[in-house]
């Protein structure tokens, strides 16, 4: 998008409904890129004896808006999309 349309697009973004985080923020994008660079393989696949490129930075313990859990690098793990979606689905039903 050009500068004008980027600004218009931001104005129409879905509101965060009071959340203290934004996965589109510069801070999160930088943390994600650095984490995936340092942890390029899915930890769940590795535990199963497979090597798969990680594409998602997952919170080991769901942060539910808690900034301490959200930004704590010890609460992050690198996962492939399959394992992230499986984990997230299990958490939603728990």
C-alpha cells in the first residue's frame, strides 16, 4: 500500500477491544523475527524426531493479555503451523 492507503487501512483495523497487545505492532514483529531466527525449527516436530521449519512464535502459557507472559522470551516457543493450530485448538476447548 502507498502511504495514504496504509493510513486509511490502519484506521479501519479491527479494534483491540482493550487488549494490551497487538500482533501487528513493530515490537511484536521484531521479537517474532528475532525469535524465529534464533529458533528456526519446530520444537514439537523435533520432539517427534522430525525437522520442520518453524513459522509461528507461540506462547507456552497463554498470556491472556498479561504483559509479563506476553513479552517473556522464556514463555515463547517456535512451532510449525500444524502444531500451533493443534495446540491452540486444545487450549480453546480446555
